[in-house]
C-alpha cells in the first residue's frame, strides 16, 4: 500500500467528503467556515504535500516562495483556477489540478434560472407576497419580458456555455455565441448556434447576454465600459463565471441610468466586496456565488479532488492536471 500523503485542506467540505479524505490520506481538515487566513495558508505550504484549495485562496508567487520542498500538488476544489499562478507552479514543479465537468450542469441550471428570474421578475414578485402587499391581481402588475424567441448571446462556449445553450434551446431561445474559436460543426448543428467572431457586434444585437468564460488576465474586463455600452436598453446580462470579466462599476452605472434592463449576478469583481451601486435596484438579482452549490456537485467535486490526490498517492499522473497550454 502506498504511503498516505499529507493533505491540508484550506476549505471546509461536506462531512461525507471529509470522512473519505480522512480514510484515504493523512488529512488536516480546515473546520472553520471562513477562509483560511494568509498566515495559515503559508504555514500549510510549509507542511503539506498536497494542499486542497479553493477560490478563497490567493495561490500567487508569494505563496510559492513560501512553499516548502515537500509540496507536490495544489488540488483545487473548483474548475476555475484564475486564483492560482499556474506559471509559477510549473516553474516550481508543483502540479495543479481542478474539477472539470462535475459542476457544469449545476452552473448552467443556475444561469438559466437567473435569466428567467431577471426577465420574469421573480424576486420582486416573491418579495411583494412576503411583505403582504399582494392585495389584488392586475393585468399590468410586474410585467416581465418573455424569453421565448429571444436572442441569447453566450460569451464563452466551453462546457458550461454549451450546457446553457441546450437549456436555452429548450426554452425556445435563439443561441448566439462568442468564443476564441467556433465550436465543432457537430455541436454547432446540435445547438443551432450562431458564431460571432466580433464580440461588439454580438453584444449590440442580443436580448440576453450570459458570461460563461474562464477568468484570468485574458478575460479581465472583457466587457469594459465601452463594450457594455453596446448592449441594447432592453437587454439583460447574467454572469455566473467570474466577476472580473465585467467592469462592475460601469455595469452598475448602466443599470442605474436605465441603459440596460436588468442583471443577474452570482459573481463580483472583488469577490464579496460588491459595488454598493448595485444594491437596492429592483432589476438586479444578486446571488452569493452559489451556481455550483448543490449537494450533488459538491459531492462530485470532492470525489474528483480525491481521485486526483489518490492517483498521485498511487504514483501516477492525476487526471485533471491544469497545464499551461490550456490557459
Ligand atoms: C466553486 C466556481 O464553487 O468551480 C468554480 O470555478 O466558480 C465555483 O462554482 C468555487 O470556485 C469553489 O472553489
């Protein structure tokens, strides 16, 4: 039997997942619901052979400088790895893994939900009832916009973008997308999706825009003030990917000026430090980064992290290595 690796968690995972970690590895759990403070992270970098990290941790050059020789792998609990300096990891010979595929459907589901919630004004309706203000039915009360027949522009047509496109088709939406390159002919045919090489042109013609691209320097402020201004006044924008892709201040400004109709956000430019300008707007549905938060996804993500570590422990190459060519 292979020697158990010393695994340090920086994040609290579901109990069942943690039990398996304890069975398989020499595991140090992080039992606090709050993120691991930076000093503790640096300490962990001195002792762990494998660090189980999350989006809460900044795994940057400074972290890698602090890391001891024993650190072999960062196993990220999540698919996005924009918080990890992959180039530095490679330089140091440290493997980075993520959890692709297992949260695709959940994130697409939540994105579709946000599109409907914003278009059909779910939150305003629900709050009206909760406040005891539903006193009479009226034909003009809380009129939303139908999504059937509308144009959805997906920015980033990877796994999640495609899963969203399938759902949108089922709701009668027309699918358009912008991506670094077009998807395969088979997928394009299946989704009846129109490819836009020019993002500006696509933005100017959509009724709904959904951000489903990875974060990181390549997509930072991809939707800056100038691009956002291309959106039509009746358009809505949803983002379940990474907040840094959109200039949040510019977005809030457009919304306040009624230059766009609504937003549905699950992620923010500065994590939990949300621009106050977004608060108090009836047409802004704001969620706390919960798109992949289902019992099923969290369990599968845990299993994927375990598989990667177990594979390393058994002396093989973990399946979900993030390699620079993917960036
Ligand atoms: C995760 C996510 O919950 O996987 C990702 O990239 O954005 C989320 O859905 C989070 O990153 C956990 O680290």
